[in-house]
């Protein structure tokens, strides 16, 4: 049986048809409404009697749509609304795919690959199948809980990529804003790490026998240059100039380090020999790869889990971050040598601001002890060893009394 009017006098434009299922001992009824938009007749399903819909509810919905149409407002059917809602309620995985695809060309692959690794490793297993509207603060807690034992910076990076994916989705109408603000863990960027001589010796003892020679060379490169991890991963053939002994650094945008422009640092002798050995090794293992320290299949490396095992075997502190720590060690060692000014250290570390270099002006424990001992020598006064002067009675000295 087709659609029938309910009661044109009481509820104009409201129709129903009988369903096959029963409700309260009778056939269930499905209510429809009809109205015109730009002279076009629209039929719209409202819902079933068993779902709580009534002719009065259908008539009220119709009245609102007729009113909007009369005043030139956009009128959408429930089906169109649901379709739009589906478009604006994409799973986080789908939004991430669109975000990383859009990001790839502008980042020339590197930033997108690192973000893809972080998202797939830490975010997707927890919230990938959910929509942003289903996201809760408990989900964020689960992401960081699953990263137990990892640094605060790593947890920050995981939540930051989720935040950027959601912002992209909001901008492109793939999702609505979450009901809460994504709070990122506070990073202690002021912490400066360095190794004492015994720790350095243990680290190099491990590196000399480490089976993955490319990884050992990466760690040594960080030690001798203070280069950032991403800069080491991104090194390509054209970035090393053995004639002028220069290394050109490229940042995440492939235009330079964090400052945005291409810069270079000098290539000292140990580094030159190290890179020459690495290129020979790379050409044997990954012929045709453009990266000096390639990852799987000769492609851009996005992570290096082996450094954690190197740190553990060398007995370094659990809080010591190999690449970050060796960069800090480089800066602190130069600062405490007394042979380099902060300006020069900043140039070698490609800092954008002098404020970033000041952290390396702290003194190593042995240097402080030496300085303290020398200070005591400089401040000694011979008269301090003589007997103290006799106390003279003031009245006697003035002749009074």
C-alpha cells in the first residue's frame, strides 16, 4: 500500500504508509511529509510510530521547513542532513590520511613520513577508528599510557600529530571540534644533558663493537657535530662537500634546519672519515639510495630504535636521550673548554637565537671544582695568617678614666 494522507485538515502535508512489522498489535506506521522548495515537490521521511514519531511531530517539522522555504533559507531533508553529518564525522584514520597526503608535497616526504610513523605507531591503535565526536580525554590518557617508558617529548609529539589531524579535519569540514581541548604534556626543554668521561668511554666501547655499523656512525656523528636527529636522517649525497669540508643541513621542510634556511657546518677530520666509510657501506647495502643513513629499502629513515639498546648496554642514565643528549654534550663541552664563545657555539649548533645557546654556558662538575680551587688561591691574603691585632681599651687610648 502506498502513502496515504493522515488528516489533511489537522496535519496538512503529512502522510503515512503501513509497514510489515507490528506495533501495539497493529501495523507500524511510517510518517512522511511533503512541501515545495523552488516549486519542486520534496518528499521526506520523518520516522516510524514505533520510534515515537506522531502526526503532530511530523506536522511541526514540516511547518519549520515551509517557513524556511518561504523566507529564502536553505532547506535540507533529513537524508541530506545525515549525509552531510557523515561527511563531517569521518573516522580519525581517514582524516589523518587526507592530512598526510596534503602535507606530503609541501614537506617533500620527510615530515609526512615521520608523522605517519608516529600516528600509526601511537595514535591509530587507540583512536583511529573513532570519530572526533566520539573522542574523550580518557582516549588521550590511553595513548600516553601505552607510551609508558618513553620520553615526555615523544608523548607530546604523538598528541601533537593528533591535534594537527583534528585541526585539519575541522578546517576541511571532515569533523566537528572535539568537546574538550587537547592538552599537551609540558616538555622540559630547559634540561641540558651531558656525559662524564667514564660514560663517554663506555659509550664508545659499545659503539666500536656494535653490529649495525651505520647506527654506530650515526651516534658518532651526533657526538662530533651536535647535529639533530632529523638532520642526520635527512642527509643526502649533495649535502656533503668533501672538497670544502662542509655539511649542509636540511630541516623538516627540506630548506634548512629549524630556522628555515639552508646552513652549513664544518666537517672535521673524524666526521669526514666517518662519512666516507658510511657512503661506501651505503653503496654496498643500498645502491642507488640518495640518503647517507637510509632506512628500510633505502628510503628516508624515520626512527632508530637501536639507540635505546646502545644506551642500555653502555650503562647510560635512563633519562639520557641519545641524539638530544649528545647535542647538549657537544654544546656544554665547547662552552666549558673556555676556547669558544657562545656566538661560535650557536653557529655550530645552528641556533636561531642566542637565548638557545645560553643553556650551554653551565659548568661541568670537574670544571667547577677546578674553578673553585683556583678562586681560593687567587683570593688568599697573607695577612690572614698573622696573629689578630690586640684589642685596645678605648678609654686608655684616649687617656680618659
